[in-house]
C-alpha cells in the first residue's frame, strides 16, 4: 500500500513538473505601457546573462506568453493587452521543450534559391536569394538579380507584390537600390540596371531561424560599380528580416538594412526623386488614378502626397474583386525620419527615399542603418490601427527585469 501511495505521489510530482510552464525562475519582468494602449504589441528586453535561452515563457496570473531569445540575448514577446499608463508583472519560466508538442509558430524554410517564411502555417513572404527564372522570355539578361522579397502575402494568402513588371523590369517586390550616386568620380546607377552602370548581386544567406514568436533570415547583397567595364564592389548591404506571429488579423514583418562601404571612399547621394527602399504592388493595381490607393500618416494621397514626409504609408487596391493593402512604417531612428516618399503617379510603386530631401552621403566606417516595419491586411486601410501599430514600433513598451 505504501509503495502504491509513493508511486501515486511521484506521478503527481511528475505531472506538476512535466509542463515546463510550472517551472518558475527567479527574475520578475515588469512591462509598462507608457502613454499608449497596447494590443498585440511586439516588446523586447535583454535577458540576464545567467539564464538559459531555450523554451522560456512569461508567466502571469492568468496567461502564459512565449518568449524567444536571440543570439545577443534579446528576448522578444508579444504583449496581448495593456492599458496606457499601467504596468503588468510576469515571472520568467521554462516552457515545454518537446518539439512534437511545440511546433514553431513562425517557420523559415530554405527551398532551393528561396526562403519561404510562414506564420501559423500561412505564407507571409518569400526571400529570393540567388536569381530565379524570368517570368517572361522578353526580359533582357541584364535585369536578372536576387536579394529581394517577393511575393508578400495578405492574411488570406493573396500575393500582394509584383516582380519584373512589364513597365519596370528592375522592380522586385521589396528591394533596395540607390539611383543617382557618385563614387570616386563615377556615377553608377544601382536602380536602373538596364543602363549598365551598376548592379546589385546576392552574396550570401547567413542564417535562417524559426520560433514561437518570430522567424526570419539574415542575407547579404553587394552594390557593384560596372561603369567602363569595371566590377568594383561599392557597398555591402546586410538584411535582417523578421516575421512575427500572434499579431491578430494582420501579418507583420521587419526589415533592418545595414549598409557598409567596401572601400575607403564615400558614396555620395545627390538629391533625387527616388532611390532607397522600394515596394512594387500587384499587377492588378497598374495604371493611373485610383487603381492604386496611397494614404500617408499625414492624410496625403496619390494626388498630393508625392515627395512629402510620412511616418507610415499605405499602398493598396482591389485584388480579385476585394481590397487589400500593405503599410510601410518608417522608424524614427532612420536618417531624415520621417522620410520623404515617392508615390508613383502611373504604377503601384512606393519608395522611402532620403535623397528627396537633398544631397547626403554614406561614409567609410559609418554603417547606414535603416529600419522599416511592414503590415499587410485585407480591406481598406484602418488609420487608427496603423497609427497604433506605428506607436508600438516607434515607442515600444518599457520592460524591466528584477532579480536573477
């Protein structure tokens, strides 16, 4: 009888401990909303160096929140709700590490020359690493390139971007290129590659990852000056692409671009009307007028917004009979933020371009870092929601850690 009781007691202990969520660690995590209401908000903090980084969670009175830790101990989670001016306390805990029970919410999978990123088994985006096949036989070889994102999807799985469009075969979903430049007395154009003075090459795919909070990739491209038959690498661009899960009825991802000069001379960027981060919308939005709907944080549209500055910009239109859109959020740490916009009058093309505001340059030994957040959604743009999400991005909740 005693043995039976001991066996039952042992089983109870195992049941209590087997969900690792029952295992509480020392630190207390306090999250302060600040002056904004929070709803499905991405938040980060630095994990104490003495703590493990696998299978961690935040434990509240009535909720358990997944916590994901990056290589530099940056801990990320999604805060469900928190009213402005209030705080909430959590305990750091250990979650279930069994991979059969804890499939990643966000998965990044390499598939030949591309990386496909899914959130809750739904497609979010595809990163084109090595150049793929042309979609049409009439495209000249000079336009072939990799190192960009396409397609980008809406929450219902509808592709919202275009690649190698017939009017601008140098446009590619979400990509980066500088247009008017000066380097060592030459003027390579990395945007209009058909001119044959500059090109951008995919260099490497350094990492992919999956997780309960985010998944993504780190990749590199090279800006190459090909004026006069030369082939000189001018700029090295590293992208960190991070896709989030559990953010409601929208899809959200971030791109952080870090650009470093390859040589000892600056890259001068004279004033010009476009160049930088570009986004090309779906082919069904091609054409003038209201085929493409632009809306900025300042209430500007296609009619009056080109060249104006904006904290965020919506681009969308009707896709197979129903509206859909993408919002691009400019982080306040970016150079010349809020940055000037290019709202193309003829096709579904958007560009954040600091060169619109005047001459500038990227200097040796000074990385040029840019941060943007992207949100895709069904229907028309909800200005209040995009404003709230921009505030979350620009002014995230404050997280403090007490104890060890």
